[in-house]
C-alpha cells in the first residue's frame, strides 16, 4: 500500500486568490491523480500528474485554472487559481500502486477541504 | 462514456443486519472495480479491488462480487456495526491511463 499526505488539510480563502495543495507519497509511484469532490457530489478527475512533463487534463479542466507540478515520483502540487466560491470542494490526491500497472489498487490522500468566500 | 450508478443512495439498518450495496456501470470493458469507504469530510479508504477476471473478493465481513458482462457489482456487509456508517463508493477502471470513474455513492447508517 501507499501512505499519502496532503497539505493543507483545510483552508478558507478569499475570492480571486490562489491556493497550492501539496501531495506527498511515502514510496515512488508511477501514476498520480488529482480529483475534486464538490459538496454532496461524487469524485471527478481533474488531471493526471505526469512526472517531468505537463499534466493531462480532463474535459472541463484547464491548466490556467489548475496548474499541476510533479517534480519527482513521490510529490505533486495542485494550484487552484483565481478562486471563486464555486471552487469550494474537497481536493484529493490519489496514486496507483508502486508497480504502476493499470490493474493496481488506487490509494487516496486525506483530502484538502477548500472554502472560498 | 462510462457511467456508474449506485443504488440505494441512502440506507439505514439496525446493527447486526446483513446488507447489500449495488453498483452498475454502462461499459463492460473494464480492467477492475474498486470499492471505497468515505467518512464525512475525509478521504477515501480502499476496501476491495476486483480484477476483471475475478468474480469476487473477500476481506473480513466484506464480500464484493463482479458480473462484468451485465455491468454489475455488489458489496455485501455481514453483521453490520455502527462503525460501518459511512458513504460507500464504487469506481471502475477502464484502463485508460488508470483513470477511475466513480459512482454516486451509498450513504449507510447503522443504528444501535
């Protein structure tokens, strides 16, 4: 299994500002993902964080709004830019198993609860 | 486009009862299916992973089955306890870069 930590665990931000969320894994993993869970909703994939190259974004999500970095195999950041109240959500980092196979179990971090005023 | 649905949306049962949660998906071409538990305001805890070639997986009081051809999975919880109260999510992996498509969730409450 993989142990994942996220910082911050929660934050309250003002409209128009940006917040960077960090995700740290205790072992090297091939795949890292960022999900969003809006209030009362299920999880939606924002992007796949690629080590050493640009992230792969899902339909409806763009790099200017959600820039992602992944400098190595254990760390990634997601920035929520120019925030509005509609960005209030839980943001979760997830990773595949250490083998990197598509059949691996996926593990999730504890999430970052963001409230935008 | 894969769509995942969970029924019921909410369930309340007395302690000790056995229960079944349902998950259905529209595209049967999946690599695996995973069941998660989410406590309020928390992240996800992986419960069981079923590969596409498997019919079921068991862990303690939990048993998950998979019928890929009909696009269905069930999570069976035996002898439910108040500590089982949480939202249960199923997610399918279609193998496209390991991306998961999540169901809508079942909110379970086990009462004393």
